[in-house]
C-alpha cells in the first residue's frame, strides 16, 4: 500500500531533482537575458535555489530519510521550452519578455508543488518539514512577484520593438530596459 508519507517522499524527491535542474538552468537564462535587472533577479534566485536544495535535503532529514532524487519530467520540459524560447528570441526586443514567461512557468510549477508538500507535511505532523517547506514556498512566490514587476518594462520593450538605447553601456548597472520618462 502506498501511504501519504510515501507519496510525500516521492514528490520531495521530484522537487530535489527539479531544484538541481533549475540551479543549472538559471545561469544560462541570466546570460541570455538582455536586461541587467532581469539578469540580477535571475542570479539572485539562483542563490535562493541553492538554498532550496539544502532545505529539501533537511526535509528528508526531518523524516529520518536519506535524500533522494527522482527525475522531474515537468521541469525537464519547462526548462527545454525556456531554452528554446530564449534561442528563438535571441537579439530580439522580445527576449526579456520571453525569458520571463518561461521562468514564471517554472515558478508556478514550484509554487504548486511546495503548496502541496506543505499541506502533506502538516498532515504528517512534521513541524520542522512544514516550516522548511513554507520558507521555500515564500521565496518562490516572491521570485514570481519580482518577475511580474520586471515584466512590465520588458513587455513594453517587446511591444514597441527594438530600443536603440539598450546597449552595452547598461552592463553592470541596474537599469530598466525601457526609458520610463520620469
Ligand atoms: Zn526553488
Ligand atoms: Fe515534478
Ligand atoms: Fe524557483
């Protein structure tokens, strides 16, 4: 018989794999981004993602289990799409909007998964697991909100086409890809 605990541990192993894949994909997506702010946000989330890997391991430990990984086919697919859409929009004014759309799909998958894991950990009466999983969930939600904020300027950039002012000068500076006129 499969128990809720077995189901929980399987899903946790899936997210362990997902987080590892995401931590490998984020530097590439940051490199593909043409907005300094977006690059920074993705690299910041990379650091959080490394923390998620550690926290997922701690959740296994909270259940006295060895950390396991199980291929997350959804993340494989979402990241493949991300890679594809970044390539298709390379050097185009749509590149940042495209990357954000792909990243938000990943964040939503993580939010759904950790939301479920939090509820299951509550039912399994493991307070330590609940609080670790909630911490991850909150960071996924704020990463998603940050991307929504950044998407406003990036979507405008995509809408209005090539912006001649977007060049290498902005490298290293935190600057919006679009002139806001303020
Ligand atoms: Zn994560
Ligand atoms: Fe999965
Ligand atoms: Fe994430």
